[in-house]
């Protein structure tokens, strides 16, 4: 028991130390990459780096852009994921198995392989360069979310849907009034798992946006590294300050919903 506790303690330290070092590095007046830099003197701590990175890239505006991008992706994932998952789980139509297998096949195709055709389609065909919609569209449908929702819908008793159809309810009414309230844990899981991807996404927003007013925080930090950091007094601390701001929402969401998220995963593992 004692050995297990020590092992968990060491694992927690290894996991949390990078976050601690990132936070401490963002507060240092002068960068100190040595081991002693992890335990700086109070006189070497300041919030100047946050002001420096905010002045260079406008943190609030970049955070708003990241929020709009992430919120649009989450909304699309939930709406289309629920609709497609319900159709694949509860509706009978020709080719349902083929559609499901094709959806599974899509998951093995890396997004980087589709970058060039998507860029040509979004920018040249649709003219959505430098727009929030252009950033959101390629991520609006998530095959993993469709799979998760399908599995949850398949676990619900068929008698519930049969009774609703006998009462004259349409499929949309059945979905909204019967199915969705019973799969709320899946909705929370979908939100938490989807949030991390677009919030940290760099490649696609970098390709699709040239205007700095539309760039998410991850892209703004990259531009800062390549253009402005050489003129900064402490570029190391400024970049870590931006990284702290970028990581804070994801860490906060996980802490708030940690108990609910873990219980959801455990309950889904014992069903069926």
C-alpha cells in the first residue's frame, strides 16, 4: 500500500512539474533555465511578462478568437454528432452498416493528409479565407463523437422509442424529448473531449487566417515567436505567460468537471 502511494506521488509530481515550471517561468523577471530556476527568489517574480505578451499579441482578442473557434466546433460536433449517432443507432435504412464502416475508416485518415484539398475547397471554392466559418467548417463533424453518441443511443431500451412512435411522436421529437435527456453524460464527454482539439489547434487556423484580428491564441503565440520575441526583454517568460493563458481554460474545465467526467467514463465502461 505504501509503495503504491509513493508510486502515485512520483507520477503526480512528474505530471504536474511541467505545469509548475511553466507557471514559474512566466513569472520570472530574468530567465533561468537551470534547476535553480524552478525555485526562484521572490524578488525575481513579476507579472510583467503577461503585460508584455498582451501588448504584443492582444491576449483578450486572441482568447475571444479561440473561444469563437472552439465554441463553433463544439456546437457543430454536438448537433451533427447527435443527429448522425441517432440515425446510425435507431433508424433503419439501406446502407446503414456501410455508412458506419465508412465513418470508422475516416478515423484512420490523418487530418494533415486532407489539409491541401480542404484549403483549396474552403479558400478558393467557398471564399471563406480569413473568416471564423472557414476555421470551423473542417472540424464541424467529428466521427469520434458520432461513434460515441451511437454507442450511447444503442444502449437505450428499444421499448422507449417504440412507445413514443405509437404515441405519434416524430423522430425529431423522440430524439429531443426521449433520447437526448438520457444521454446527457455523453454530451458532457463530447464537450470535454472536443474542447481540447480546436482550443490547441494551430495548423488549420494558421493556414486559413492571415489577419491578426482573427487568429486564435495558438497562432498568435507562434507569430510572436517568429517576429516579435527577438525584441522582447524576456521572450522566454512572455511565451510561457502566453502558454499559461492558453492552458488555463482547459485545466479549469477539467478540474470543475473532473468528478462528473470520471464517473461518466466508469459508468459507460460497465454498461451493456
